[in-house]
C-alpha cells in the first residue's frame, strides 16, 4: 500500500465555463484541492454547484477552461487526446449512478472489457475479472447478463469493472443514488472494504449524508468553489 500521506492528485486554480453564443455559464470557479493516496473522500453540495463537472474533469472526460490537474508529476491536460485516453483507461476507474453496463455482454465480459481495450484477449484478464466479481460477491453471476441482475448486483459489476486496470483512483458519481437503502448500504460497505484492504483511493460525489459521514474527508462545494476542504489527513 502507498503512503497514505502522499499527494496523489493536485487540482490547481481549476475553472470550467460553458458557452451559449456569447453567454458564459461559469460552473467551476477556481478549485484548489489535494487528494492523498488511499484517501476516501466525498464531494458534497447542492445540485448544480459543479460536483459532477469536477469529477468528470478529474477523470479527464472533459477538459477545464483553465487550470491544472496533476497526477503525481504529470499535468494530464498537456497530453494529446490519444495519450489522454490511454491515461484515462489505465489510471482512472469510474462508477456512475447508472451502471452503464453493455447489455449484450455478461458480467465477466463487462468487467474484462476495459482491460481488453488496450491488451489483446488473454486468459489472465478473464481470471482477474472473475476474481474481482468474486470479491464483490458475484461469483455465481459471471455468465449473467445485466438484465438478469438486480440493481445492486449491476452496480457491483460496475465497481469490479472500475478496478480491472488497477487504477490510481476510482471516481464515483452518486454510486448509490439509484439504489434502495439495503443495496446502498451493501455498496457503501464494499467501497469501505476496498479502501481499507487495498488502499484504493476513492473520490465520491454524493447526496447521501450517511455515506458522507463515514469517509476520511468531506469537501463541500458552493457555487463552483470549495468552501470547506475538510481535515488535512497529513496532520
């Protein structure tokens, strides 16, 4: 496990605006934030304050208007699109509110897919995918298709898929927002277990107060700005 006080991601003066003709809609307005290796961090705030936009830019799904996101010593937005896509696939895992599983592939194939995008098909990838599905409690569901799985099971497949490339960070956008309380609690427990046992870094956007109470640090956004970055874990 990496040193938990080590800075994994630095976000520096991050701005993001969207434009409609000559009209500017500022969404992020100067975000400065550091995320530690092995940290379990929640981003909270009212709807429309920029939480998902921040997460998408952290995951390089979108580019900022200005500002930097530095992983280790790499300013990721200096990379060309092809390099950035390669970085995103290898170093960042995603879990969304809606699982976004491919309906024509079974659970094992959905998990393996992210690794197969950059590596020729081989037995080791499927073995790792099966191991991850076993870890998330779906050893008996490898050949089941998304339509044959419950909502909680589909989200567990999505978590396993996010982990297949052993990413530096997993970004989760309302991962339990579409689940009932029982399944939400099960997913929470799984995320905590992964964080504790593997040292996996998680950044979770959530409206769930119970989830936010259990993380290492809570970052609050208001009107596109950090108003509370929580406690510094290195203290």
